[in-house]
C-alpha cells in the first residue's frame, strides 16, 4: 500500500522524469487554473470539402460560440436542459483561441486553452475525459499527437495534456466562490426577491438546495414537454449549426463530430423520444422540417466493449483492507525511516504473511504496511516506475493544503507534528513528516475489562514497536501514535457519541454495482482493476506498484469536545432532548447510526437523499455533504479504517487531547479522498453554498460566526 502522509519529497528532480509528475497548473483556495498550448496539425483535414485543420477548427469554434451566444442573447426562452459542460458544476470558465505562428515563434498555428475550475487537476481531467470528452475530442483532434478521450486510457490522456501545459504564473481570482456557489447565490437572491416577507424569505432560503444533475434533467424534461413548440427553436438551431459542419468531417473524424453533437443535445435526444412529445402534433410538424439533421443525430456509434479482468482475489491483498472480521480495539501507527535499504526490504518482506493473515483474534496482533514516496525512493525503486504514480501522491498533503481546505487554523503552519519516539515528551521534539518512509499499522483485539481501560499504547503492541526498529531491520522508529476504537465494544461510540463505520463501500468483482447498496467495482479501492470512473483494468501481472495496491490516506484530527459542548449548550440550554436532536442534525444520523430520512428495506444504510428536504436531514450536515447519494456518476467512495486516539469523555476533561486518526483507502487520492475532503472542508456537494461549512469539521474563520441552518 502507498501512504499519502508526508508533506513533501526529500529528493529533488531526477534525470529521466517524464511529464506526468511535472505539475504546472496553479491553484488558490481550492480553485485551479490550467493553461495549455498545443500545435495544430498541418495539411488538409479529412472531409468532403478541401479545408485545412486550422480553418476547420476556426469554423467549429465560431459555431460553438454562436450557439452559446444565441442561448444567452437572442432566444426568447433560455435552455431547459442542463448544459453539457455546466452540469459538471466545476468549470468556471474556459477560453480557446487560435494563435498565429508569429506570436509563438513557430512555423505552425497553435490552439490555446485557458480554463479555471473548482478542485484539483485530476478530478477536472476525469470530467473532460469521461463526461465531456466528445467536446475536447472535437477541438483537440486538430492538434498534433492528441490521443482522444475515446481511443486512449486515462493515463495516456493526462500525459498528453501535461506535455502541452504551460508553466504556471500568478493566478488571481477575486473570490474563492465556486461555480456551484454562484448558482446557489443567484437562487438565494431570487428567493429573497420573490418572498413576501423577511421571515418567509429566510425560511425559503433555509429550505433551498440546488438540484442535482438527475433532478435538473427531469425538471427540464417536464418543462419541455409542457410546451414543446416554445422550446424547440434553440435545440434545433444548435443541431442545424453542427450539421452544417458535416461536410468538413469524414471517416473517423465524422464520428468525433457526431459524438460531440450527441453530447451537446443529450437532453434534446431524450425529449424527442418521449411518447408525450411524439404525440404532440405541433411539435412533429416542426420536426418534419429537419429530417436530415435528425437522422444524422440518431445514427448509432459503437463504442469498444469494456475490458474484463477475472483474477480478483481478496486473499492477495493485505487483510486490513477488505477484512470483515472483528474490529480491533487497540492499535498503533508506527512511522519508520529506512536506514539500510537492503535490510529494510528483507525485513518488510518477512512481515508479508502477517499482513495477509485474517482478522486478529484476541491476543494477536495484525499488521498493515504502507510506503510514502520518500520511502519508495529510499528503498531505491526505479525513478521511471515512480513517475507512473499520480501527482497528488508525489506531492503529499502539505503542498495541496489550499485544495484540501487546510487553511487558517488548519494550515500546515499550525500542524502538530508527531512526537519523536523514545524522547521525553516534555522536550516537544517533533518529527518532520517528510522524513517518514514507512507506516505500519498495528491492531489487536482485547475485550477484557483490563484491556478496555487502556487508551495509551497497549502492552501487546510495545514489543511489536521495539521489534520493528531493532538492529538488523534496516529501519528506525521515528514516532508512534497509539489508537483506540470503542466502536468494537458493545454499545461503543466514537468521541462525539456516534456509532461509526456504517456506510462503507462493498466490492462487487463482477456485474454492474448498485450504488444504493454501496457497491463499487474493485478498481475503486484497488489499483489494476476496472473502476466506476471508466478506467479499464491493467493486464494481470503489471507493475507491482500499480497492480493490487491501494492508497492509504492518514490524517490526525483533534475532536474538541469542549467546543462542541459549549456550542450545544448555547443553542439548547439544559434541554437534553433538544441537545441530542441538534447534534444528530449536525451529523445527519442518529447517535445509534439510523439515518434521519426513512431507510429502505435493506436496513439503516439503504437510503438516498433525493426528495428529502432540509427538515428531514439538513443539507449542510456532515453525512449528507460527504456522501450526497444523489445518483451522480462514480460517486467518490473511500474505505475508512481509522481509529480514535486519546481518553474517552469519562476518562478525562473535555479539553483533553483526543480525536480521530483518520485512515482511508482508495484507488485515486485526487478523485476520491480529496474530492470528499473538499466537500466537508467547504464544498457544496449537497446543493448549498460552500460558506455553509460542515458543522463538525468545517474550518472556522476568526472573527466570523459559524451558523448551522436547517428547516425545523
């Protein structure tokens, strides 16, 4: 396993590094800017009219801009269907421009792209590769070496973009507001303007959340069917503009243009197939004027069948990843440094059987081993192999603090680094996370009365820690973080008082996963296998760094019971029932784990939030924003395996140092963990403004009151 823990690499650039690791974009407060300059192909484009690639690209750009201008300026009615780009809800703006040779000191024309988007580079790339790939294909197929979103794997696609990306300069944005924020604030302004009184406006705003993509499409469909003749002109005008270009696109290029048209007019295609539309005589009279255009749009294009991989075997993974056995009650995170690469590799290899063992019984210790990028370098892994690892893993958390929402009080400047092992704690000798090479998780099960009382390092684990750093292992123990899980005890809860670990992804190796049952393909958690994001599996026996591995994210989060208690007391006084109800609304579940919306027949985890308003489960609650359950494609899921640290509420004052050692596995840090982390740190996955921070883990701003709103 690979550990996303360290703040920076301890080695500088090496010879032979390829472009994937060379991050050139720039970010600020969770938004990112990307600039790209790609060389346009020479010669004539394949088509029925002789035309250069430059001229064909110019005509396509003109047609797209004209369509956009028509929708915003000349049409009497705005579009009813979600925009093919806007529905991704992350792209703030983009601009394509043709650059003459003289401006870049080259012999050929170039295509320039400048785009700003919410979140990180990799999730944005996934959107343009999978969701709006036909748009990028239609434009960038004019450029030298472009691999195509439908004809290349994701890694190859990303490498081409990196190769064409420009070095970042300064990136200025006046506000960190996201695209979803802009839409939400426009709706809030409308609600305030249309309400009859201030209390009515306040209630309307509290009850409002922007529609998810599926609901927005359904709403648009209803409006379009109610008055088809009024909404047809814009759609048919767009269709006609694209159809006029077909003479310039032949062969495979013709399929590229058609795929793009089918993407742009996706809502329109569903609309005109609806029986209610087909039965509308006025609409059919209009449609009869566009027979050729509609026949072209309806032409099917075969996509290659998804690849299969049948050698899924959980027994080949470290047991802690997918183990369903008894939970551990005590554990430790041991951070190590490699002092002798050969000895360290041999010693760690010897631990493999214990990592693959089933769940530990009482009195046994279970191990799990993960490596940082610095550790892989210290173990002398070839640089070309390391270059295939994703940028976010190479970076680590500290350089990505703004993207993760680790700002102000959570900024790395204020992090409490781990205490150095074996040194008097009073000396406050703390280690730099950049020197950590290996992380070993130790876990054991002890339900005896004596064992349950231990919240420091369990006696069984003391010897294990000593053995990891003894002479001849090639390893030195840097720090040890003792952990404790009370959720394994009968009626046990985490520090805030909740049952934990309820909603976890379930791997389905074959067939189509059911998101409502929390099923995911193996590739969502384990590298090398097909995932829910559209990636094909690797060939069996591929590079061991990329086959059957997973990324482990580790974060130490302090839980301030004293602050929570003060906030609950201020809001509810001495009313115990009101206090519990408020705390449950903040979380989005009852203390025992039951959802605040009515679950289905599958139990307390069988539910979604579609159709439930803020009175059932507040839009800004922790559970709702971290897993919105709204049917969006490839919902980012992570497998949580963290444990608490520190004394329970009954064992020490409320202001004692206690919290969660968060640990989670995923196959993509950027597309899974970082996306969810942004949602809870200040994103708006549940349709409200990002200023409505997560009530439990949102980052406060000094001098500003934090307000948690819901409909009573």
